[in-house]
C-alpha cells in the first residue's frame, strides 16, 4: 500500500471504507464535550454493540413473562440457547459446529480441557508455553503440573525469544520438541501473543507437537474475531478463547471452546461431568447413568447464563453479517496505515515490536518507547486515547476494524508525536 500522511487522505480512506457504517452500531465512549474517545483497547474489552441491549432485554422480558417456562417458550428458548451461538462462533474460528461450544469462562475451560488432554505419565509430563504467556495461562498450567504431582520448575518448558529479540521463532519450538519431545505431554500456546501481537503459525505448531505425540492446545483469546485461525484445518487438538475482547460480548463474558473432530466421539477421554454434557434426550429423566454427548458439547457442565449469552448472540449476529474476510481485509489496511504513520514519526525512540508481515499479526501493534515510563500512558489517557501499558515501556494499541476509523489512528499518532 502507498499511504499518505495527511488528514484529507485519512478522511478519504474512511469514505472509501465499506465497513465504515459499523462504527455507528457501537457505543463509543465520549469526553465531556461529546467527542469520541480514541479507543484502542478492543484487545482488552471490546465496545458494546448498540443492539446488545435489545438482545438482553428480550431475555429479561421472557423471564418476566414466562418464568421457568422460558426454557421452552419465546423466540429463543433457554434450553437450547447455546445452540443459537454455535454455528456463527464456529465460522469465526474456522471450526465445524460439532467442534465448537460456548460455555464457562476462559481459564475454567483451559482447566477442563487439560483434565481431558493433559494426561501425564512419569516419562511424558512436561508442558510447553511461551515465555511471555498470559499470566492466567501460566498459573493454570503450573497448577495442573502440581495437581499431578510434578515440580513446576522441571515440568514447565518455556519457548523464549532469542537474546536481544522480542518475537518467537518457530525453529526454536522445533528444537525444544526435538530435544525434549519424549518428555513433553502438552503444548499450550497463545495463538496471538497478548504482549507482542505476534500471530503464530498454529498449523505448524500442531505438526511439530504431533510429530512427537504431544497434545497441542491453543489459547485464542487474542485471536478470535481478530485473525482467521482455521482451527479445524490446523489440526490442533483443542482451543479456547474469551468473548469480551475482539468478540465484543461484555466484561467477564463466556468462553468459546474447540475440540477437534478427531476427539469428538471418544468416550474414553477422562473428563468432568455434569448434567449439561449428558445426552440431551434423557437429561431430564434425572436417573440415567451418565451418557456423554459427542463433540464440544460433551465438555459442558452447567446450564449457561442466558443474559451473558444474549450479549454474545448479539455480537455474533454482527460478525455474521459482516464476515471475517471483510473484517480481516480492513484490519490489514487499518493496522498497515497505523504502522506507516508510526514509522513516519521522526524519532529513534520508537520501535514496533509486532511483526511487520500482516500474516504474522492481527490488528494490534505493540509500540516500544525508549526512555518512557507510565506517565506517557497517563498523558495519552488525559487526551482520551485509551491504550494499554505494559511495563517497562510498551504501549499496546489495537485498531479494531469493526469500529475504529482511519481518522482514529491518524489523530492518535498526531498526539503521540506531540507528546514525544
Ligand atoms: C484475556 C486472557 C485471559 C483471561 O482469562 P479469563 O479466564 O477470561 O479471565 C486468559 N488468557 C489469555 C491469553 C488472555 O488473553
């Protein structure tokens, strides 16, 4: 792309953007004068689609109107409610409906998946994560190691960037698995790293792990609704992701879960049980011996929180009308423009640590600012530029194709330039 650094040009980009209309379908936080904030933290909490209120209100109304009969009555009865989400969610991550379910929250799901897919033996018990894994994932795998009686120092293997580098190299994972694969039971890797924004080749990770009979799981918290991970084709064994980041479904909202078709009918897998992964046809007989459902639904435990699922249904309907192809196309352009503008700032204090290749990143850019401290982040916030600060010196900034404009990134970079 040949970009230009001018406000007129930026406005033209917005005018030509076929997805520009979507911004108006979101609540954009505003300052006292009614000006929109420059919101770049859709990677942390996505903004609220205006239609979400209607979706939640509908369930409140059904509850008021029908009480417990709401499980069977109304437009969207609660008994099969999660099924209204499955197909659209599956499409977003490139999975089959059989492989996909929405349930629980992310870290809970990682544990439930490890109950089934982390079956260590004395010889094969180690877990590989990225050295910059999200803290919750690190704590989760450490506690799984301990739960099974292993030492966490010995059992946790870190895939690290090389000295002086920020990004992970797939060859280094290959080396780890070649050297220690006989002792490794599980690779649990963030598909898009939360810190650097690096989008890893998850198909390649699956091949590397499977060559040594390791299970491969992917945390897609920063990938779902941001990149197109083609989970089914990638061959990974399982994945999970939250819905409050790029999937705009509200604070603390539920998680998506993927279990590959190859495990869909394996009734021998160890797993925890509840009434919601029991056969739907006999669930309410209440006296049956446990009869596990096939596919991802076979990992559910509880009847789900409908109000939270209503927010997810609203968001998924939006994603479904737009489609990930169109979103991704805009995203590459928007982040490309952002990168171009940052690189135009005349200073050697700034370095983008996110990969430059659009295929190796989503929308987020992680910008390292030398000799900066958190006061820079505070000054940005004072200008109503909402970004995310990571110690010691990185600003994470995610222009989201659903609601961010080219003008947003232009104005952000103008203000950043002034502050440096
Ligand atoms: C956001 C995020 C989480 C948060 O987990 P919750 O269980 O939803 O609180 C976990 N892992 C990663 C990689 C994340 O980005």
